[in-house]
C-alpha cells in the first residue's frame, strides 16, 4: 500500500494541471475539454480523470464523465481512476465513478482491488458501497491476501468485523497457507483472535510449515492468546456435550484430558470412547449394557437410566428404553 499521489507541476500539461488543482473556472475548463482529448495521458499514463479523482475534484470529474471519457484506463501502476479515488479516500469521486459503471475489480500491479484499498484505509462506508456495486469480496492480491486477510494482517478490526458480517471466507489462506486466525496470532492481536474464535472457524488449520494458530501462540509466548484458545476449547466441549451431538475425534482428544486432568489414563480414555459409541447409537438400540466402575462418566448421559457406580461393588446395569435393572456382584449377604 502506498501514500497519496506524488505530482510534480512541471510534469503536467494544461489539462492535467487543471484536473489536479481544480482551480480553473468552469467555463474555461469546458472550453479546454472541447478542444483537447479528454483521455490524453501524462508521463505516468494518468488521464485527467485519474488526477481529478485522486485529488477529490468532483466538479472536474463530473465534467469529464459528461464528456464520456474512458472509465477504466490504467496508469503505469495498473490503476484506474476509481482505484485512485478509493486509495486517496475521495469517496464522492469514487461514488460518481461507480454510478457511471467503472469496474471495481480491476487489480493494480500488486493485485490489489478497490476493496483492498478500502479495507486498508478502514473505510467501512466505502467498502459497503463497493460491495453493492459488485466488488469481489474474495479477490486475492499477489500475496494471496483477500480483503479479510489484509484487514487482519493490518489489524483493522472494525472492517474485519464488517467483512465477517458480509460472509467473507474465514478459512481463506495466503501464499504461505496462513488463515485469518493464524495471521491474527502472528500479529499478536488478542482482540482479533477473540473475534475470530466467536465465528465458525477451523482452529486446526495448518500453514505450509505445518503450524496451527495455537502452536504459533504457544511458541511466541502470547499468554493472553493461549488462554483464549483454552477458553474456546472448554466452551466447545461444553456446547457439544450439552447438545448431545456426535463428537468427532478431535473433540474426544480434547475432552479426555479435560475430565481426567493432565496425567494419562488409558482406562478412562477407552471408557470415554465406549460412552461415545453408546451415545451415538442410543436411539437405535433396543437394549444397552454397560458396567460402570469407580471412574466417573466422561461423556454425556447416553440413555435414560444411566447410572455411574462411583464407589462400592461392581454392578451390571441393563437399561431397556426407559426402564433399568441392576444386579450387584457379589450378592449382598442375607440379613441376620
């Protein structure tokens, strides 16, 4: 991304000076436009429309549009007048160009489109206008950055939030395989990480070096961000458990150490897997048999009548639909 136009007066002819400075009386400018090729280029291949748009001279832009000047002419950096207007935050000129049909999706020499520049400038209103006029929300520049990825990379939180609401792809990745979440971690932005974790995002995605977002947080000692990942994992486990939905392997890997703390316990792990199978198949089973032990249940109660023997003798539990039978072994001794 670059700053505003650098223009030297001596490089401009009469028309281009008038377009840039905008200080020529209207009647004189009309005469000038009548006697001159309105699409004439300067040494940088810029037309009068480029210069007027970049400097916010909306009256000159209107006159040029009325003369039906060419809209999508490219300067020496492959930029249209619309690109310059958006880059220089001249929103009035940009809107006029859009309403006359200028293409918002022409990439410049860096692959950036008008939407990239609006996001870089954190100009949410212009981004909204561009999308309404057909700007591609998933366009990529030469670094394979979509507008969303660029916004995350530059830590432009407000426009990132805007693009999320507009359904930008949260799992897009750049030339290095980095997703928005990985970029947010690499930038050390806890607020962006928190925002992204609130969305339906793939936290296990790896970049080309095989690293996940959480692994970058750990290796960079971003303690606040590491805590965000821990909190996210816990909320995800609780949500899945409360919904009684079918867990995937990743969730089983997460839930086991959460329930049995930090030390390994193969028995508890296999018990969790057994409970998962019962939970998944409970609706189709006429009968289910399970032998609880002194180890507490690690998963959601899989069927009506589930009990867990936390202490005392082993029991055989048979649950059929909503009825349950239990036998203790060894049998209790007869009284007195």
